[in-house]
C-alpha cells in the first residue's frame, strides 16, 4: 500500500543522520515565472547538487535552474527516486494546473516531496493514485510537536542571524556560506534551518512560517539551544521585519534567536517587496535600526556584523565597485557570499570579532 508521510522535522539535525527523503531528485518548477518563487529548486541545486538529476517544468514556466530538462519518466530511468516541488510561492499553494504533472510523476515511479503549506494528500485524486502505485507523498513543512512558548531567557553560546530587506534575496545562502566559512576557520558551529529548503539541505530545522504565531519565539529557542560559550549557531533568516505580509515570522525568529550578530541581506536594484506590489523596498539603514531596537529586547548586546549583497545581476567589476562603495558608506564589510573573495573574508572576520 502507498503511504502519505508528514515529516515532523527534528529541530536539531543531529537527531537524524539525514531526513528520510528518497534521493536523488527531479526538481519541479511548475509554471513559475518569477525566479524568487523557485528558491527551493535553486537552493537544492546550489547546496545539494549531488542529489539533483534534472528539472521538469510546465510549458508556461520561464524559470530554469540550468539542469537538464526531463520528464518524470526520463528522470526515473536515470535514477531519480522523487520529484521535489521546487517552488515556494505566496501562501505555499499547489494549484490545480500542477495536478497532472504530479500524477505523471507518480505514474513514472517517483515519490513526491513537498515543502508547501498545502498538503499533498489534500489534492483531489493524488492520495488514491499514490496508494495504488505504492508511492509516497511526503510533506516536510511541518513543525515539531510540543513547541513551548518563548521565555526570553538568555542562552549560552553565540548566535548569528541573517535578516533581510525583503524575502528571497539570499538569507539562506548567506547563512550557509557563513556556516561553512566558520567551519573552515575551525570554529565550532551549526547551521540552523528555518525554511523548507534549508531543512531539506540540513536534515533538520523548524519551518518557522508553519508555526502558530504564539510559538514563533519558542520555536526559535528550541532550534538554537544552550551551547558551549565558543559555539556559534548560524541561523537562517525568514522574511523581513518590514514586510507587510511576513513580518510576524521575522520578529518571532529574531526574539527567539537572540542573535549576538546579525547580517543584513540585500539585493541592489530591487525596488519593490516581493509579492506585494506597491510596497517599496525597505532601506538597509531602516532594517539595521529595526533589528537593533527589536532584537535588543532579548539580547541587549546585539550588533550588526556586516552586509551580504546579492549581486547576481552585476558584472564582477560592477559588483566589486558597488560593494566597496557601500562598505565605506555603511562602515562595515559588504560582500557577496557566492562570489567570496577578500570582501567575504572580511565579513566573516567582522562577524567573529
């Protein structure tokens, strides 16, 4: 018989060797036309490439990961075991227009893995077909059970949180890059995932946007428990404190994380907040101010370690000039974690100072 699996993901990845997900993956892009909404696919491509065989998109899509395009049947023939929904759209919905593609994946012999708010078992007919074909429907955007209310108690150890001027501009990538850089310097550290993609990469975490609001801070406290004085938890940020839709998640995560250091993530050239047309992007300075004022409630020693810019739309020369100019203006290191180099080394040193 087929199974419908809802994974209550452990807050601490050390509870599992890895999430029990069938690998490797075919990445499903749906009919996505906004690259920011395909961040799950891009995240898996960039941080778990060994698990990704190819991509599958509907004709309406004009976003690509650059991986080989293939049908579910072709992917299965090449060794894929599951199709992962690589989209994180507003509200985490699974539209009717995707249903046929999901059924095709099951018929081809693939399980389906989803990080959406919508449950796979709620899609008409999907559970019946999965049961008939002995395939699994796996939802990972499920918080752990028995999350406590936040206490505000100061915990031992050190913490870094990535914050942003908007959604989908590099908070996860920055956290992962800083975590790896800390490890390379011999620092005791853990990456703490707070979104579905990070959880798929890390093998544990808390999907913060699936937590009931009263328990957001408590979930963040659970995610990053007491640790040795020299241990760093690098915590993936969510949303933006100024976002008209998602600020509640950002604030609960900030209070519960109690970061000693935060890094502001920003995409130069972005003018409006993602998914909310008409709302201008918040300035870097306003995010620093908001984070300092609100974060000091649970950690009075909070400080800004620097800035992570997503300069993917710029040439290497343009990006270097922009980041040097902004670093001088803001008085702290500015780097693109993907480009790396001396600027990123300076950001790492500033965070650890």
